[in-house]
C-alpha cells in the first residue's frame, strides 16, 4: 500500500567525517525530513477535520478521520526505523547535517504530542460508530423476528392465492432483512477490527514518541552543555582581551616613559657638551690674554 511517503533500505557505513556526510545517509536524512513534514501536515489535517465535525458530522467524515489517523500511525512507524538507525550512525553526518537531524526530531516530537491526543479523539469516534452499528443490528434482528412470526398467521381457504402472494412478498422482505443483518454484522466486525488496530497503534506510538522525547531531551542537554562551554570560553576570551589591552596600554606607556627618559638624558648630555664647549672657550680666551 502506498501512503504517499518514502520507505527505507539498509544503511551503508563509511568512516566519520565532521565536514562531509555519508552521501547515502544524507539521502535518508532528506527522506526523513519529507516524511516528518508529511506527518506534521497529516496531524494538522486530522485536527481540522475533527473540528469540522461540529458543522458536518457524517459517517463518511468520521470514517475519513479514522482512516487518516491509521495511515499517519503507519507513517510514524516507518519513519521511526531510519531515525533509530541514523541515531546510531550520526557520527557519519557533518555538523550541519547533524544539527538539521536534531531540528527534524524536535519537530517530529512536537507533532507527535499533538497526534497522540488526536488518536484518543479518533478512538472515541470509533467507539461511537461501533455502538451505532450494534444498535442498527439489534433493530434489524428485531424486525426480522417480527416478520418471521407474522408469516405464520393462517389465511382462509378461499384466499389461497392471496396467501401465496403475501407469503412470497414476506419471504422477499425476510431475504432483504437477512442481507441487512449480514451487512450490519460485517460492518460491526470491521469497526471492531479498526478499534483493535487503533488501540495497538496507540501503544506503538506512545513507545515511539516516549523514546523520541528522551532523545530530544538528551540532545537539549548536550546543546545546553555546549552552549555553557561556549559562554565560558567567550568570557575567558573577553578576559584575555582585557588583559591584552592592558598589556598593550602598559607597553605604550612604557615606551612613552622610555622616550621621555631618553630625551631627558639626551638633553642633559647636550647641556654638558655645551657647557664643556663654553668652558673650553673661556679657558682659551684666558690663555690668549695672558
């Protein structure tokens, strides 16, 4: 049976690489993404159709809802198979593909929470239809019994032909009622089978999304842990930048101080030289005068 979504083959194995993903796993990741999107769309459709029962509540619309709920459960089961395999091989995905897989699982889990409630609503609809089928069968059985009893009423001998015609009509009515009884019994059996399938699906879906919820929660803890380390690293980097700026500023100040000292020393040396030159010139004049 085709449900409009993709089924999956076995997975291939290659060596892990943080930059590139196993091409086959990437294709499966894309298939999972499409199936999860289809699942989310189905959930929205079921919710809308259940709301519309307040306006248009017919057996056909109820049957459509129950069938769509069953198809969506099948979709969830098929999609869960590659999800579990991909979880075991997610090291073969790149960081970007791994993050995409985590986002898809988060969306799948959120839609699953809503879908489980819709399953219960569909179960109530199916239970009501079973009660209606049982009541219809009881009415048909009662009518058949009344017809069978009335066929034994005697007729006068001079009305044998009328009796024959009446018996023939009554036999036809009994045949029609018998067909209705068989149809009601078949419908009731079908609805009871649908109810058993729905109850089994509810158990399976609860198991799937309980496990998925745990996985999403663990992923959230890992992400929080990573974010915490990133924040700590960022704080450390900021502190390092501050220390570096202080060191640079201190170095600049040291350079300025050194330059000032050199200028002062140079000024002193120049002053001494000038003083020596002046003194020598004075002594030279003194000698000449003598």
